[in-house]
């Protein structure tokens, strides 16, 4: 009887291992942060209302992108365009199509705090599948929408797809903001 018990335990252990292994195939796993290089440092956060609100108010987000010789900071309620030459401490602006930054309105289960997120503004599925840099649009309640593939992403949950076809979540970058006047995105 003991021999049968040990064989059954071995079979169950092997089956569990195979299930675990098959559930972690390379196609199903996406890193928390993008492998793509991104960089932007900005030292006028407090005087840039759309950005300051996004970094200090849970559930608000701000688009940051270049438009010709200007940097644009746009939320759902306000927008500010600043000439790049007038931006003190402006350093390389490197992303696929700009950034979406903001503070989640949901507590992080690990830290018990609201997370400040930074995502690429380009739809990752359009970019990955067709090399199209389609910018996402902000929607109310912490959503971003792609008009090309019709996917909606939920920003407060780390950029997961909320509706539309299956695919990858938003490309996330590391962001550093401690409540001072400087925000740095560096990946």
C-alpha cells in the first residue's frame, strides 16, 4: 500500500510540475517593465499643472509628448504646451511615442501605497503587430483607448487590457518622483 501511495504522490507531483511549466510559456509571460529604453527628466513639475495633478492625485493621468518644437502635457481637463528650448533641465526625450504618467487610485498589495505609473503612449499591440505607433487617448476613470485596434487599457491596474482583443498590456517604464519638482523616467 505504501508503494502505491508513493507512486501516486510522484505522479501528482509530476502532473503539477507539467501544469506549472506549461502555464509559463514565453508567449504568456510579460515582464513588469518594458525592455525598451526610455528616458526623460523634467524639473518643472510643480509649475506644470497637468503633470503635477497626475503625479499627486490618485486616478488622474497626463500625456507627455513632443509636438514639433514643443513638449505637450495634457490631461482630460487641461493642457500645457512648453517650447523645448524654454524647458530648464530638459534631457533626452526617448520613448516610442511619448508617455502616460499618473498615480493609481488602487492600493498596491505589496506596499500598501498608491503606485505612480509611467507607460508608453503608443499602443503596444499595434506597435508590436504592425509597427504602427498609434497614440493612446485618455478616457475617464483611468482608461486609455486605441482608436486603431479598439483596445481599452486600465491604467490603474498596471495597464492591463480592459476590453478588446487579447494582447499585451501597456509598456511600463520606471518613474521616479518623490514630491519634489523633478520627475525622471528611466528604463
